[in-house]
C-alpha cells in the first residue's frame, strides 16, 4: 500500500500554514512565538512574505505538480530548519518547550514529505 498520501497531507499542512500567515500574520506570529513590532511596519510584511509566501508557494507547487523532487526539496528545507533550531538551542541557550516542539514538528514534516518517496 502506498503511503504517498502522507507527503500530500504534510504538503497541505505546509500550504495551510503559509495561507494562515498571509491572511493572519499576527496569528502566525503568535503561533511561532514571535512579535510583530508596530513601530516597524515591515515586520508584518516579513511574516506575510516569509512564513506566508515561501510556505504557500513551495508547498502549493509540490501539491499541484506532484513532483517527487519538489517534496524532497521541501523536506530538506524542513530538516535543515530543525537542525539549525537545534544548534541555536545549544549556542544561544534557547532550549525551551517552544523550541523543542518546533524542532519535533520540523523533523516530522521533513519525514512525512520525503519518507514516502525515499522509502518506496
């Protein structure tokens, strides 16, 4: 039985996160425990563009194209994000529940996006 649906489910989750950031940047900022600075109007654009545009665009492409390389590329991005976060937790002494949860989520997304293709 094929488990490629797992990659598509993770792709939909990533697309959903991106759309959420575009539509509700303040909500997305709360989700990732960062602040939008009202004195810096570009900070809201940063959340919409980075958490919204990059997530929505990349995940939408993988979902629409069905391209295996697109899913694996997204997985590499999620995995590297988790590795960098783990490194930051050590270097910046930022080990807390938000970072542990973020790392676990990012590794899970990487596994779900790439696993069905790499293990087939």
